[in-house]
């Protein structure tokens, strides 16, 4: 017997039934309001089927359930409306937990958000052993928390500490980890998941009794709970500086649920999550979610060539990192070339370190690590380069060297091979100036560390073909990166905007503001790292070289501070040699180095005004971004924001650099820049575009909406 609906089908096998979730017209299963209503009706029908004793919830798609339909979040007009829908979702999911049948969720792929919550409301959960099968509650990444029973029920299943970790971080768990913490009951081979789920269901003699790993011997003690919650709250504050309200509210809701019972916890879930979704943080994070989803798509309409073989030129930290990424994500051989074998050994070590970290965390086995490492082959000549479809150049940041390497590559490569430079600041058109095939030359700018930084800028040179640009972008996406395609220009997007920020930080230092106060100001603003610490991480020598490229391009505006040459002249390179703005011990940053002030001729350093410092650094970036848009380096304010969030960690809760500028008001920003210009010089001159928008009362997102260059 089959009962049909838009999203659900019920298949009967004697006293066992499978409730299949297969949302028509969509690649993944997700819970829209219409789907939740259909599930509600279906559960009412199943309740009235006493001949069904066991029910399996399963998916016909490769993804189990992707969670809620995020598009509906943007259509909510009031907290009351949000709370009404949240309570309906809770009511429907609780129907699953209160069915008379024994219920089992058979999780075959990604099980996110609402998918995890409906699974939690089943009596049991079995999970595929496929690496694609993962469970998570990632709602905090959208500025909310699980409010369809998850925040209240999860701690009663897996214990309070584990539930706090899962909800506050949004981290994913594969089958092995999920079983270890009590999230699932059994892990079954992917090829026989449904048959295994049937066997598991038939073995169960009744609905689950008790509350799993609640650990009431500890958590039932109010004092113990208080200590656990206090530790969690402290951890959240150290990570977020209070800028993200959702994790703190999740803790508050859990406290309510433990102190006053499940019904009180559910009421708090609905009330607090609904208020959060109407707040600026959630709105900004949801916008970012859609920007990231859009960046995964190829909207160029061009022919994309599948890259079957690739290579990397240069075996430094970046080259080794890029080679590791290609081998890891594509599972294909990648050729790495350098002029000396010791350099290649260093590149291999850099790659091995990344996999070693995964091995230590038990994300991969040693055999898998060795197999992946063997995919990277090395050479000091051009052997093997005649067949590659794409080579990524990561040699030193020197135009002449890059041009020479490009010429050598073209003499041995296929006519259609793409040469992608990982330059951080040199215009692609200059690199391609002597190329015999400039249409095949593009920019492909990765950020350090390659394995962790999500952004890749794909740069279109003056003569780059659109097919080459589209192919490089598609390759980056297959490596799991967020892509921003931009036109050519010194520093492209991120480094172009970051240069005045870092330069202004150096000017502030020279004026006597202390190293730690500069960093604290930007940490308080929401940046993941302050500018002084960032200089040490990047390398003062690297920053100085990039600064020279930018100064040569914009001599009237990017007037260099004198501190970097003085510091590098003193042998300070930052983290890599243990001497920079900070003192480094065994790779760990300790306190600021007081000798820096003496080197700069400062009698003493003082903590400066955080507001004044923040405005000078951030408003400099906003001004530069307005020029980038005017020059059509990128087409929209949204692309600038995506690049800055993914490339620098600009605070996501602020929505991005230009979303933040719009919230402050361009008139106020121009007024402040004019004052700074009179006090500090012409580098603060507002751009014509910024001044005009301020006069017209126009916002960045109105003036530069999403479109394709």
C-alpha cells in the first residue's frame, strides 16, 4: 500500500513501514512551511494505523535532510510570525516522538538543522558509514539556534557538555563520532543502510525508555549545571566578544529547559529564536549564506574545460599548500616544480603537516594520508608539464621572475593549457605582457593558509579569455573554495582594500599608539586578528614587498608608513623568525615587543582611543572599496563583502565592509574622512564616488547591486 503526497511516500512491508522523504523538484530535502504541514498530516495518518508497529524515516535523495528552507527566513515580517511557525514545527516534530510506533531515522547523507531535529524525535537513529553522512545543528552560523525542539531535547539524549559543543559550534559529526557521543545507535554500511535499518527496527521490542546519556548524577545537580553553563558562556564570550547573541541565547534556553522542564524549554526556544531571526546579526548572516551559495554557481555561461591534470610552480608554503589541496580534494596526481630539491622537500613537508593534523584528529587514516601524499610528485625540470591542463604559479612575488617562468612553461605546454598566477598584488596583464598565449593567463589568488582560508580570487587580465576565467573558477570551486571573479588591477580586491587598513595601522603605531591597543580595537570591532598580529603572521617582509607594489600604483594615496622598512631592516620578519611586533616563543605569540617602540623613536606607547583607531582603519577600507567599484574591479557591493569576509575574516555579523558602511551612513563616513584629511593628509580624501553617494543619500547596496561583469 502507498500513500502519496508532494514530499512523502509511505511504503508498507507487513507491520513495518518506511516514510520516504523525496521533495519533488528539488535536489535536496528541506523543510518549508508547506513540507512541515504535509509531514504533520502524514504523521496524523500514521498514528491511526495500528497495524504498523515500526516506522523508518528515510530519504530517496543523496542528502538525508538539508534542514529548513532558508529562503523563508527572509520572508518573515515579525517575531510573532516567526514564533508561530516555530511552534508549529515543534508541534509537528513532537508528533514523531509521540507516535505509538517504534520509530527509526535512517540517515544516508547530510543531516542538517531541522533534519537532525526530526531525527532526534525518532526513538532510534542509524547512520550510513559514508563520509558524506554527517549530522549537525549549524543554526548558530545563521544567527539563530535549533528551535524545532533540538536545543531542549539534545542535551537529554547525549548529555549537556556534548550538546553544548554541538549547538554552540555547529560542528558536524560523521557516523563514528555520532555513535561515540550517543547521537546515533548504529552505523551501517552505506550499501545496505535501508536493509540494516529494517533489521535494527525489527530487533527493537519497544520505544526508547529513559533519556540516553543525560548524566543526571552530574547534570541533575544544580551546582554542577551552573558550572557547566558558566564555562560554556565564558568560552562563547572569548570566541565572539559578545557580538553573536545566538550562542548565548542557546545557553539561556538550555538553562531554562533543565531548570523548569521540557515544556518551558520549548517555549523559550520558540520565543528567543523568533526574536533573534528579526535581528540584524541573523539577517546579515542569512544574507551571507545566500552570497556563499551564489558563489558556488557558474553564471558565466562560458565553456568550462574539465581539468584532468594540474601542476604547481614553486614549492614554498603557498605552493606546498596548493599542491596538498589539489591532491586532497581532487584525489588526482599533481606535479610540483621548483629549481632546487631542498625547496621541494620543504613543499612536501608543508603538505604533510596539513594531513598530519587531520591524522591526529582522526579525520583520516595513516594509510589514506600516505596515499594522498604520494599523489604529489616533484621535479626540478619541466618533465610531466606537457600534458597538464592547468598550472598554478606560486613563485616569488617578482614580476620578472613570473614572466620568465610563464615563458618557460609556454615552451613546453599544450596550446590550451591555462597558466594561473597566485600573485597577491601584481596585475595579471603585466605578468601576461610577454606571453605568446595571453588569453590563457589568469589570476588565481589563494590565501594563506591555503587549507583553511576559503577564498580564491579569480582575476581576468586584459587579454584573458572568458573560457579560461570560467575554467579556473570551476576548478577552484571543485577544490571547495568560495570564488570571487574580478577584473585586473593592483592588489585585486582583498589586498587592494587591506593595504590602506594595514598602512593606517602602521601610521597609528608611529603616532605612539601601543601594539596591543591597536589589536584590541579591531578585535573588539569583530576582526579575528588585529593588524599588528596579522603583520607578524603574514611576515613583515612580505607585507613590505606587497606595500611597495601598491605604493607604486597609487603613490598619492597609499603613502607608506616608515615603520615596516625600519622593522625589516632590524631583521624582524614576524612569526617565521620569532621577531616582529610581538615576541614569539616556539611559534606562539607572547606579549608585544617593547623594543619596537625604541626602534621607531617613541619614548613610550600609550593605549589609544579604540573608536578613533577603528574609524581610521575601517573608513580607509570603505573609501578604497568605493574606488574598486567605480573602477569595475568587481560588479557589486555584495562581491566586495564576500571577498572581505572570506579573505580577511571581516566580521560576518556586520554583513561585510559595505553593508557595515551602509548601516553607519555614507554621509557620516565622508564627514569623518574630511576631518581626518585636514588632520592627517590627503590619503583620507573621500573618493568622488563615495562623496557623490553621500550627497545623494545613496547606499552601496543600492548603487552597486548584484550583477555579472
